[in-house]
C-alpha cells in the first residue's frame, strides 16, 4: 500500500511540476510573442503615423524605412515615391497658378488701356460703344478678382508651407 501511495504521490508531484512548467512556458511564449509582434509591426506604426501627419503643406515628409528588404520596406518605399510625385504635382500646380496670374496681368492692363483710349476720344462716343466698354470693364474686373484670388491662395499656401 505504501508503494501505491508513493506512486500516487509521485504522479501528483509530476502533475504539479508539469502544470508549473506549462504555466511558465505560456508566460514566456506570450511575452516573446508580444515582443516579436511589436518589433515586426514597428514599420506599420511608422507608416501609419507619417501618413496621419502628412498633408498638402508638408508633402516633403518621408518614411525612409530601414531594415531588411521585405514587404513592409517595399510598402514604405512605394509610399515615399507616391509622396514625391504628389509633392511635384502640388509644386507644378502652384507654379502654374503663379505664372498664369502674373502673365494675365499684362493683357488685362492692355485691354483696360485700349478701353480708356476708345472712350477718351474727344468726339461723341456712340451709346453702343459706351455699353460695350461698360460690359468689358465689368468682365475685366471679374477676371482681376479671380487673379487676386489665385495670388492670395498662393500666398496663403506659401505661408502655411513655410511654417511647417
């Protein structure tokens, strides 16, 4: 009987030691898994944070991921190239607006001067000419306001860009 008690006692002790070893292995596996997942997901967190911070005014930001050439680095490099293209597009658009606004000023000024010359003659001016001059001045004023809006928009964009 004592031999049976020893066997039972040994089995009970083996069961307790196995349960303790299993608990320790589970804790180690969970901690190791958490550490490895954090390490492997760090580039994803970097991509997410940078994507959230980027706007039309700071397209110069890049991920520049380092590490092994894997899918995440390839995704980061693709994202950087996309930002380069977007930045170039925004700069081209901004430059176009600036150039178009400044280039249109000269013909508008010339048109205004031509209208002033046509109306400024000492001879009596026909009523149709006066009506036409009035309409053209209204249209030129509208184009002037549009150009001013373009220039104001560009100045605001430059002010925002220089702050970031």
